[in-house]
C-alpha cells in the first residue's frame, strides 16, 4: 500500500485518527493536566503547614514540661493548658493600709526634777553626794561630813535663810569637801516647783550656807571672808561656801579658791541633772 497525496491528513483541526477513529479532545486533556498540577501544589503547601503546626505544638509541650513540677505535663495536649480566663487576676479587695505613726519623744530629764509631783526618786545626802571623794579633771577632793534638814534657814546665814523660808524651801542637804587647805560646803535646797527655786536664785543678794566641818575637814568660814555662789536647776537651788581651813580671807583675785568653788558648783549641777536623767530613763523603759 502506498501513501499518496490523497491519503489521510494529521494536523491542527483534523478530525481523523489512526485507523479512522475519532480525534482526541485536546482541550479536556489540558484541563485535566492543569487540575492535577494544582492538586499537587496544594498538597505540598498543606503538608508544610501541618509540619509547622506540629513543630510549634512540640515546642509548646517542651516549654510546659520544662517549667512545670508536674512530671506528666509533657504528655498533656495544648488544649488542656490553662487559658487566660483560668489564671487569677489582681485581687479586688483593697490592700491593707497603715497610718503613719511617729514614736513619742523621749522624756525630758528636766521635767522630772522641776516638780515634786514627778520627782519621786529617793533623795538622801549619800544619793546626792556619793562616794568618799570626787574627781574634777586631775583634782581629787576628799569628802567630809554630810547632813540633811527640813528647816532650811537653820543652816544658813540670816539673809539667805529668810529668802528660803519665803519661797517654801522644804529641805537642805549639805556635804563638805577639802583639798590642799581649801574647803567647800555644798548646799542643795529643795522646793516643790522650779519657779520657787528660780526666785531664790534671782533674789539672793547676800548670805551663805553655813560651813559643815568634821571627818577630816577642819572648821572654816566661821570668821573671815569666804566666797559664795548661788544657782538653780529644776526645783533645786544650790550654793557653795568656799574658804581656807587656816582662816585666811578669800580675795577676788584668789584663783585657787575660786577654782575649788566652781568645781563643786559644777558637781552639784551634774548630780541634780543625773537625778533627772535616771528617772527619765526609767520612764522610757517602763512597760506601756
């Protein structure tokens, strides 16, 4: 058989086929191929997304397991993890508040020695003038006799005694000290109020506390010129009478006698102040 010019034709738009059958539907075949391509693409994308979700879930489970005391936490699915609604939020109850408080100031020692109503500590010559001597810097004074009386004017010169009586002195406590031939008697007058003691200090013009001798302190200031000082602190007025045991007069330029008198006046002040400090400390430490 020979194929000549009049044989069957194959080409675009032809309707013939081998053996003379019907021609293929090229358009349908192309659509089917395109559909298969699209399915493969979506399967690849979907598989990648599922893999990403799987990795994220694995990371989430690992984090929960690492931060939990529950040994089974790593086996829990993400759906069983607590949601934001399950986590407790801030309390609606008001927070406790406290009022600012300031501790009371410590007691003032002077308050205790300014009124007989608060000054309740025992008051004795030995308590006010303790020991057998006193030291002022490098100077040591030997203590002699002490005494106490409720009749203040009986142990003073008249001018001072009258002033003490006028302002209701309730007690006079005395002690004497001596060093290198110079003796001093310290007198502490007691009043009910600081006002009375201050009035005596401000109004006294003359008059001395009578010197007290004995126990190694010779008689002094019974004649001749002696030096006197006057002061007050709280409800106490305190005085010094300073002179030579030889009877020598004290002059205004006598630095030795003045120094001895000033030492004992400071000592009296400190003893009165210490009395106030002791009572203030006891009050501060007392149970409330």
